[in-house]
C-alpha cells in the first residue's frame, strides 16, 4: 500500500506541477515585462558607449515601450468594461422580468385582499357566506344584486338562467368548404378590412379539422390575432380573448379558482365561454393571446391531455373538488365537460420575453406560420353567417372520405421520414400521421393540391423539430437535403420545406 501511495503522489504531482507552472509562467512574464530595475541596469551598462544620435534613439525606445504598455492597459480596461456592461445588461433584463412577475403576483394578492374585504363586509352585515341569505326584501335592489351567497358560480348561474331551456339551433347549412373559405375571405376584406389569401386560409381550415388547438406563429403585426378575431365575427360568435400573463402556472389561472374567504369561484372569461358553448351547436373560439408568455405545458396541460381522449364523453376537466346543491347544471360532481364545438387558437411571438413551446404542445396542435401581410384587394360584399359546428365537422369527415391521402403521397411521406431519420435522427409517430391523414384531405377539399398539403405539414410539424438540434452539427446536411427535395419532387415544389431549411441555414 505504501508503494502505491508514493506512486500516486508522484503520478498526480506531474499534473499539478504543470498546472502551477502555468501560473508561475504567466505571473513571471508579467513581472519580467515591468522589471524597471532591469531596464535601468541595461541602459546604464550601455550608457558610456552611446553617441548623441544613439542616445536619442534610446530615449525614443523608452517612449515606444511606455506607449505599448499604456495601449495594452487601455485595451484590457476596455475589455473589462465591455464584459461588465454585458453582464449588467443581462442582469437588468432578468431584473425586469422578475419585476414583471412580482407585479403580477402583487395584482393577484390585491385581488385576493379585495375578496377578503368583501367577505368582511358580508360578515358585518350579519350574513354567513356558507348559508343561503335569508329575509331578502323583494323590493331591495341592492340585495338582489348581491344575490344568493350559496351560489358560488354567479356567472355560470346567469348563463343557466339565460340558456338553460334553449336547444341547439339547426341553421340548415349547405356550404361547401371552398364556399366557406371564399365567404370568409370576402367577409374579412369587405366588413373588417382584414385581408387573407388562400395560402393562409386553406391550412387554417385544415388545422381546424386536425384538432381543437391551433397555434398561429410568426413576426408581430402580420395579423395572427386578427385572423382568429375575424373567424369569430364571421360565424357570429365573437371569439373570447384570454390574454396570457407571465405569472400563469396552472389551469386555475386559465379557468379560475375557488376563493375560500368569499366562498365564490373566481370565474374567468374562458370558463364562461367553455360553459356557454355547451348549450348550442355554434362554432365557438377562445383566443390564447401571446400564449407563450407563460409555459403552455403548465397552465394548459390538463386540457392538452383531455382533448386527446378518443371519446368526447371523457373530455371532463376538474373545476372544484366537490359539488354544492346550487352549482351550475352542467357542472357534475365538480367536473365540466369540454364542448366539441369549441376551438382554442393560440398566438405566439418569439422574443426574449417568451418561453419556447415544447414538443408536447406542438405535437398536439397544428402550428401555422403567418409571416407576411397580404396587400388589400377588392372583393364582393359578404355578410356574416350562422354555422353549425356539427355541419363543419361533417364537411371535414366528407373531405377525409373523398380525398384520402394517395399511395403516392404516403410513399413520399415515408421517403421523407426515412431521409430525416437517417441524416437528422428525427422521427414522427402515429399521432402526427393521423393528423396528416386529416390535414391533407381537407386541404385538398379547400382547393389545394395534395403535394402542397404534404409540403406545408412536413415543414410545420416535422422540420420545426430541427430548432432543437445543434445547427452546427446539421449544417453540412442542409444543402444536400434541399437538393434531395428538388430532385425527388421537382425544383421548388416543396417550397415550404425549402424555405424553412434556407432560413435555418441563414441562422448559422
């Protein structure tokens, strides 16, 4: 054992001696550079041998050396200041984001304090929040506004009172998908002065067919939110705008929460829209404005999982842990069934204040890019329409039956899949293939071509996964992939895929 200890000491000493030598060399070099006595000794030894001209050159040499030293010191100071400024900038950015989060928490705290004050006010009036208010005077308008304190969902209760006995209306729709797209396009242009071309609307309608969550992404100011807004106006069911805040952490921020002090449920607009949609067969929309200001997989996680259930009878979301006698009629054992006639449209801006949307979200949604503004155009006058959601979904089903993905299309997708697996180590599963088998037929039924649908879908659903790879590692594979696409499908046919790969190459 003693032999090994001696060996290990000598063995490890070689490394640390070298490590120490590095610092000795650096500091020794610095000391040597500023060894003033050595410079003076050298000048003194040559002093008697210099003539007048050489003495002038010696003085110039001393001045030159001093200038070099000053320049080196200035450069080091500038470098240090630059690093400090960059560090301060990062700290300031983090501080601002932290302040925003703190302000949002403060707003939430103040709202809770307001609820507590209201509870105290109720208590001072001699009313127990947990019991039904008694001795209410029929002519007292103020007490009528406060209502029955045992009703913890006042907004949903008012929806029950207004729509409880109503039945879904059948509008006897007879539109085709191309007619719907054309009507929507002309309505937006003639009534709202919002302009969209078919290259945006076809994937939008095909995205509605793929699932209940659509993500509109792209640069700011290109009309992402206005597209969802216009869609709600067109079907005469205004879209409910739910503005996402950076402090959102779970579904209670999106749907609301039960306040233990007031014994009331703080109902959000989104919850009201979800509840109201269950009474009819109209097309309803909730806009998740700037949905990635918070982490989508936190506040929308439950709905992402629920909307994946094959049976809509299983689309049940927990609102409260237990039921009360006066709870809304559609709230059964504290659970609310998500209606099938409601779509969620999220908008995304990618900048320093937002979070990256994860694969879990993208795989369950249909992302659409809107990066260009369409120039105004003239179009016929078109009024809004009443549209049954069941009729719209029947149109989607008919399109899937009439325009199924062809054998050639499936072969093309398989070849792209094989190429991407071999060169980029990325594959896509059954969920994405199921979406493609819906997206492509509906896109074709809307007046597009199958290869265009495949191109768009592959670019938005598959190639976007490249964003999570190291660009430096795949840099040499981009040009060969573009060449392969042009050779396989024809030059420029896969324009969406090529455009994505070209932009990815520019980011290197």
